[in-house]
C-alpha cells in the first residue's frame, strides 16, 4: 500500500475545464477545445495544471495499466506480449486475436467465456478487411478482449466464479477497485460501466497521473514494474500498428502511455514525471498535441515529440492551419506557426 490513509473521493460536479487547444486556420483561431491537463514533477508535485484536475471523471481505457497491476497482484502469471495485451485497447489485428486466444487457452477457456460486447476491429483498415471477408462482430475482435481474457484467467486461478466476473461485487472487481484507490491515493467517487461492459471507476485526473507515475517508478520485479515493462517493450500489443500512443512510447525512451476514449491520455516517465489529459469534447485531434505539449513541459525533448504536434488542417487539399496547444502549454508558438 502506498498510503494507509486515502483521500476523500473527488467531487462529482460539472468540470471547470479551460481552453487547452486552438483550432487555427489562416493565422486565426477558428475553434477552441476545452479540457484539463496536469503535469507532475519527479516528486509527484503538480508542476502545471490547466482546467479542473480534481473533479471526478471517468478515465476510460487510460485506467487499464492500473487494472493490469491489480490482476498481477491477484496472481496473473503473464509477462511480455500477453501482459501488454491484458492492458490493451487493441486494434483487432491477428496478433491481438491470437494473443487473446492464448490467454484463454492458458486459463482452459474458450471465447464463449468472454462477457465483453461483440464488435468489429477498432483499426479502420483491419475493420474494412474484416467486413469484406464477411466476418461478423465478435467478442474476440472487440478492443478490450485481452483485458477480459486476463480477468477470466485471474478468476479461474483464484477459484472465483466466471459468469459474473464483470459484476462490481465480484472478488476480482473488488480487488481492482482496491488497487485503483491504492495507486491513485483517493477513494473512488462512483462506479459505472465502461463500453466493453467492465466496471468503470471514477477518479480525478490528478489521481490518474499519480497512479501511472507510481507504476513507472516501482521497484523492479513488482507487479507495477512488470506491467510497465511489458507495455513499454510491446507497445503495439497494448494498442496497434500505426497508433499514436504506441509511436509515442517508441519515440520517448522509458515512457509508459495509455489513451482512452473521450479524449483521455496519461503518460509517465521512469523518474516519476507524468502527464494526464482530458479533452472535454473527446477529440483525438486535440488529445495528441496537448499530451505532447504536456510532456514537453515535463522536460521531454521537443525533438522527440515533433511528430505528435498534430495533423495539419487542410483547405483545398493544402495545409492552412492546425490544432495548437494554448500558450499555457506551448508558450513560444505564435498563431501563425501552423498557418
């Protein structure tokens, strides 16, 4: 345990988000993305905050490294590619499907035991090929299937029931909730249901950053370090080929990063520096450059982050602007820089 005394749960309120990125066309601000950002230093202190980092929010899949740590603490015997897959929002590539089948085989189970929703692969190219081949949606193809297979494996090893492993009252989910509180340092504000059907725990953005920072600074061989090592060594298993979060981990040595639906991203370095981002409108086009700008403010070399500055805004097929982090995040870039 990191602390014998947990902070109160974050307040459930309308988040006081602030501008975090501007949509710039021809040197003028055309639109504004609101959100919240927190940057932690090596001591875990808040170096920078924008918006509301203490309100309760749903971290979505950005919480998966924490869920994976909880499963390893509960006896999950995976490492390497399969442990990375257990923390994945995967693209539905064949390696992801094969890895999920392997986890189920280790548990002595089949795809029929999964209780996540059926879906087509997340990656658009893979999804299009899947449709052309006439393959229907499946639980295996859904982007959280690796996590669900791992949940079943842990439940099987502990002698827990399998049919109801997604019930918040199930011993597995209770164990996960305990580790969420342990790593974030705060009590859970509310429990809901994520898109895949698993329990979703509401914490604060600050708590999310703190949790992933604790994972990356944990001693070698601990459950936290095992999860961090697996995801960093096999980032495409935790996401997919061509995914920005995998490319970011490849670009920045030692970085652990995880994205989540609705514009969430968290990233942490081995020395404890961490960044967490929530884009209010859920826009990926703002998530990526804002997260990169947060890492730059944390001290990551901008040369390593150049490819994550955001996609250009086109006019007539030609670049005429971009999505640019606000000056509080990127103080040296003028509005005309991407026009």
